C-alpha cells in the first residue's frame, strides 16, 4: 500500500486493520482464480476494476460460455460463445430471436439459419480468429431472405454484410479473415507469441512478450518520447502532436518488438523513419484530427513478436467492441515513467456521455473516449501516439484510437481522449495510396501535411481503396465495388461493372437481350448480377422470356421498378416454367439474379422492348390507380404488378371487409360497435397462402 498527498489541502485520512488467514490452494465455486493465485468473487469479474491486481479478472471479457444445443445452432463448428454480442444482449434473448427466425426465414435460403445461429451465438473471441459468415454468403442470403424477414418482423434487415470478408474460407463454409485488414496482411491483430502471465498507464500492470506485437516507441537521440502502432510493413500510426513542428522531439528511430526502453530483447527491431505525414486538419489548440503517419525507410519483416494491428472501419465502436486495452511507457503517477511496457483494460464511452463530461465544444467527430467515469485507469503523458486496441468479433485486435489528450490523468469524470481511427481512415488510406513505396534516396525525416485534394484523389487501378467522387467517402474494400450494393451516394461503385452490374438504356424500336451469366451453359454458384434499365419517359418496358431454368428453392430473378434494387419489387421468378411476358410501367427498372452455393442450371434468356405508355388500358387489362396497366390475369395473384397494390386491393380470396367505403376505410363512431368477419364465417375457413 502506498499513500500520497499533494502540496495543499489535507484531511483526517484513514485507519484500517490487517489480519492473516491461511491461503487455500484453490478458490471456491463462487470465486475466480487469478493468475497470481489470488481469489476474487465471480461477481467482481469483468466489472472494470482490477480486483486481482494483475488484471486477469478483466482480461477475457465478456466471458465465454458453453454453446447450448439449440436446434440447428448445435451444428456450429465451435462450442463456446459470449454475451452480450452485437446481435444478442443475453442468452435468453438469443434463443427467442432464434425461434422467431427459424419460422420467418424457413425455406428462403439453405444457409439462412446458419447465418442466424452464427450471429446470435458468435464464436468466443478470446482464442484468436473466429469462424464468421463469409461476405459473399451473407450477400446471397440477404438477397433471398431480406424481404421475407421484413414482412414478418416489421423491422429492417439487421445484418450489414460489410462486417464480413471472404478471406480465410474454411471447409465448413465459414470465413476466418480479418475485418479491417485494409493492407491485406492476413495476420493483422493476431498475437501468436502471447502467453498469459503477470507481474505511463495509470492503474496498469506489466505487459508480456508478444502481447502487443504492433506496439512501437519513438526515439529522439536515444530517448523514448511517444508510442505508435504498426499497421503495415511500411507504415506506423502515431499522434500528430508527437511529430508536429510544435513537438520538443524529432523522430530518428522507430523501435519494434521491445518491452523495455532501456534494455534490448532478442525480438527488437529498429528502423529509421523516411517521411512523416500529419493530418491537414490537425489543430494543435483543440487536438482535433490528432493523427500522423510515419513511413519507414525499410520494410518490416513480420514475426510472432512484430506484426500489425487491424484498423477499425466501423463507426459503431461502442456496439462492435466489448474489450479494449491501452498500452504505453507513460507516467504511472506512482513510480513515474516505467522502463517496462504497461497495459490496462478500459471500456469505450459513448459519444453522448463523453461530450457531456468534457464539454461538447471540446469533443469532435474525430475523437473517441475510453476509460471509466470514476477515473482510476487512464493513459497519461508519455503514452501519446500509442494504441487504443479493441478485440473485434473476428477474434483480432483493431486499432480504434490513438492516444491523444485528456484533462489530467485518471481523474473522475475525465476519461482519456483518442484520435478516432474509423473517422480518420480516409487520411490513412489517402497517404498510403499516394506515397507507398516512395522512399526518398536520402534517408531522414521530413514533415509534410497532406492536402485534402490528395486525400480525395481518384485511386489508381487495383487500389486498396475506391473513393466516391460525390462525397469523397472511401469504400474501403475493393470487393465492395461491383457487388450489387450501392455504397456511394450516386451508385458510382456499381457503375461500369463488367459481368456483375450492367446499365442498359433502351431506345424506341430497339430490342435488347439479357441472359444469365455463362448462358447457354450453367450459371455459376454465388452469382449476384444486377441490371439497371432505362427507357424513354412515357414508355413502358416489355420483358419477354425466351428460356428459363433456375434451381427452384434457392436461385432467383427479381424484377422491380426504380433504380434501387430490393425496393418496389414487381415479381421474383424461380423454377423451370417459362414466365409470361411482363410489362414494366416505370421508365426506370432493375433486375437482379442471385444463386446460392449449390445446384446450378442453364439459366435464362429474355428480351426487352419499349412501347408507348398508353393513357388507357385495353379490355384485357386492369387500370391501376397510378394509371399503369396490368393484364387481368395478373390481378389478385398476390403480386404487386401495379406498383401501388391496387391490382391486389379488391380480392375476396385475400381480404374480406364487412362494410367499407370505396377506399377500404372503416369509419368507426363512438359507442357504435362494428363487426369484421372472414369469408364463410361459422363455417370452416379455407387454407390459403396470404401475401
């Protein structure tokens, strides 16, 4: 125990008593055994306090629990899960959600239930890369099941397929690749050399070999003054205030793989910097955009003790990440500046809470808070530039923040503030894209500010980043381009896509032919093709099917009005029957073809022609409320052929009204009962599939 006081106000102090009791060889059933053999009550684990004294009671949080044998979820390729997670706050809620989903998604896709199980009961994240849905599978399942889910639940489809990747596909059909591996390292965020054991982070403890292989420290003439994070073989992220012109220090050495500043480990690597890039919006007064990139003069060779962190690319940090660690050699406020790397577990604090604690004028979108409102644990001076690393659902560690500033250290109501990596990714990717490999012939450090033009420049072919010209937003993963999902505001990531997305403008008198991929041979598995069709205004598009042969259960061709696939669906086709001709009354329309991961067939071929949109409908057609025309045979068939549902409105086999006005409105008056009854009331109702 150590008691300290400052140079001013004093109080009465404290008195306590010490007694000794035999230390049992093990802890009871109600207790957790710490790595240092201390015992703490189970209720004190994962509560944000270092009860063990070595942080072992806070390390594996949230705790992993056995996976219950719940329906098809018992077939998952792992046996431990955790709560809360991104989709379930606790086990009972996960079971309720599962029971709802098996009924609402039954039959829409062979792997729909697998997806639900994997999301509701994700694999324990504390043993390295996890089995998660593959990106292409998620996209395919979404295309087949989204509409059905939203009809049953009256909720939006909750799954964002951008959270997943197609890397690291396993034989059991899941993927173990990293989210945020933007530089394609395949090993980011992993710690193969880390083995748990225990010995300026206030309230922290010693770190262990291999625990933070991405951790670096910056030196000036042999003096370590700031931290940093390795993100690729050529680049290190640090704080702008560490390397700006206002800093007292100059970086002449970047050190990797070393736990101690004053001594050398066998894993130590030292590289001189080549160039330094500071965010153009960095403000030394407010600490806004406090981030910089150091380009190394020599590429790093990865080892088990030196490897990069993944980058956080989700703006929903407090939802995605459950466990975070800060690390550094900064002031501990007890023993000063340690020689050995320190670590502490911290929690992310919501933006609303942090803004209210620090003052909304001080807190920008480029910042994120971590720590505890009570204080006790925090980064401090000397930790600047180091990582706020969080354990992701992929079982890897992601760089979420860069240690930046705070009011004091570990003070109550004053959490630590970090540069927010997800918001500053365009800067990181813009620098790497424009300067990767551009090592000057004369080594040394040059500090330069990157211009906003360079951040938003059009990327070269095969770039790691596709940027939207409409809003300068970076579509981070090239696999997101031409995937049938609009990521840019103006759909430019889905334009000019060979083989996956086609934009057809049809003139009057022309006939266009569209066929499934590889037609007349079998189409591939995992197909996801989209066509955008534009006809002259006041003209309709006639779709005539020449051939049609799709797997009945799982491969579909959907057609709709407008240019937003998934919205205003007119019809979805499957099976082997050639559909009747279809007339689209919107000048803009779309078609999307998807296939699953198994059986394929010949596919389809169809023709598009345009005809004038008549003001009235013929005797063989029904006039919709919006003046569109549909064949009489298409009314009351459960499909929204009109686009406004008027062809399905007066269908006795679907809906029966006892007494309604011409708009199907029931007008109720006070104290006057009104009765609605089904067809054939008092008799047996018929079995019908209502749409």
